[in-house]
C-alpha cells in the first residue's frame, strides 16, 4: 500500500498526497474543518452545495455538466460530515488519470481548476449572492434530508442518544443544524459566510490516486486562506448517573440506543476499536452471537466507537415488550468482558475482522481520505498498516482493562405510541 506524504501549504492548510498508480482514477478534495456552533451549523451546512452548483466560468447546470462530460465523465461533489465537535465541509472532484485521457489532457490540472472555481469563484447574482433558484433548491433538499433522517428511526434514535449524551456541548449539534434552523435560512449573507468559512477553517487537502500534485500550485491559490486550529476530541465529562429517556412515536419496532463515555488517549484508539469489535462490532461479537442470535432479543444489535467523540454507542431494534430484558442482556455482555470473559478465540476473530477491514482501506480512494481525515485529530500519519501492527500486541487483559473504563451515560428508548 502506498503511504501518505504531507506538505504544509501554510499554517492552516495541509496537502495530503496518496499516490497509487494501481488506480485508473484520481481525486482531489478540500475539507474545511470548523468547530460546530448552533448559530452557524445550518448556514454552513448548505454552503458546499451552493458553491458547487455552478461557477462564473460554468454558470448553469448545463454548462457545468458539459464541462464534466468533456473531462471524460468527471464528477464534482459536495458534502458535510461531523467528527466529534467539528463540522467538516467538503468539495471534491474526481476523474480518470491523465494517462487514460485520449486527448493528452493533464487531468489533475483540469480537475484542480474546476475545484478552485467552485471554491473561490462560484456563481453569484447581481447582488453578489448565491442565485435565488439554487438556494431554494438546496434548502428544499436539505429539509428533505432532515425529514428522511427523522423517518429512519435507526438514524433518529442514534441522533437523539447523541444529543442527550452531549447536552450543552458542540458534539451534540447535528452536522447541518436543526430542521428549524434550516427552515429559517435566508439567502442574504450566505456568500459572505462562505468567504468567512474559507478564511477561518482548518483546511485539509487530499490528492488521491494516480496523480502527483505540485505543492506550489496550492500555495498560490490558498495564500491567505484558512486559520490554524488545534484539532482534538470532544471534552470528556464523567457521567454522574445514567440519563434515561423514553419517547413515543407511531413505530412498530422499538429502538434502544445506549451511550458510554471514555477518556481515551490518541494511542489507545485501536485498543478501544478492538474492545468494540469484541463487544458488538462484528458478526462474531458478544452482542451479535448472544443478545441477537441466542437470546433473540433484538432484530439487530451492534456497537460503534468514536474516538473524536470519546464515546461508544450500542444500537438495537427491539420489541417494546423486550426493552428491559434487552438492555439488561446488553449490559451483561459488557460486564462479562469487564470480569475477564474474553477468550482467545473471541480476540482472534475480532482482530481478524479488523485486519480485513484495515486492508480494504487501500481499495477505495474515499476510504483512504476518510481514514486520514479522521486521523487528523490525533495521529495524522498513522497508516492502516501501522494500526494493524498495533493489534498484534493487544492481549485479552488489555481489552478487559480498557472495557472497565467505559462509563454508561445514556439509555434512550423509542417506543410505539399514538400517532
């Protein structure tokens, strides 16, 4: 697997290059990282989509689509993610590598220009704002996304659990703000907000695949852009007691979402990922084999660990009549680990599943970007191979000791009720 090379463009901007000629494609992404704020989350959440709709050079959907078609079916995308208490706004382009371009085009240069246009020269109207029609369309799509997430009760339950876990903290804010905040968005001032975002964000640029970018081109375009920020996980707060919340909605299948907090150091990230794999992160885990399969208490039951949030979440779909039994059974599996019930077979299966997952990172350029972007918070140069090497040294006792540090903080239940 190729390794990542990093060049500092300025004190706020890094160029991360992952050159791998096995790919027939290349991708270029710009990720803008800012602390989540309730007052600005919705406003910032709509900005990448607005900036990537059209540019001054390609001022409508048809012109931009024609240009992408000329570049052998290239794509220009936008997105919004969340890592812990940070909002991540992304613009990216991808296309075929230069050696496959029939016309001999320098595809990295062509795609870079398209991305720079979206970043620094998006289409504006006579008032210097993003066009009204595009704003209305993107606002409607963002509201539809909010509605879809509300209607997907698996997503909704996790989101509510996260809100409860991080009440009063940035990590509890949705990546695009609340539905009400999106509904109240106005077009005026959004371009100025985009300029301010570029000027104040920590910026991670990724050049991936069959390409070797020159840092000088990025230094020229990003001169005076960005603001240095020290990234870190959400502040740890020791849970004093378990917060228990039950809500009712017209649902046929209940949802149970549990949250645990842990104060883990950066070098312990893979250890807690291993705890997660043993507990509920794989099909050989305790939650899957015991709570779901043997006891048949859940339609699904799995866990996930987020270092940036300093939290582990356990999600399950449960018949309302089984809520108490399911929670007791889930907690019993974690208690078993804490009491030393981790066999060498369980540990081996968990490590094997994790190694397979780590090996697959190199098979996808988006997966490579996601890996290194998430590591920007703690171990920016840790490769998947480095992480796999760490796994070999962890023992069952390491897993037991780490599991004992998990503190149960939230129990959220969603049950069926009157419509």
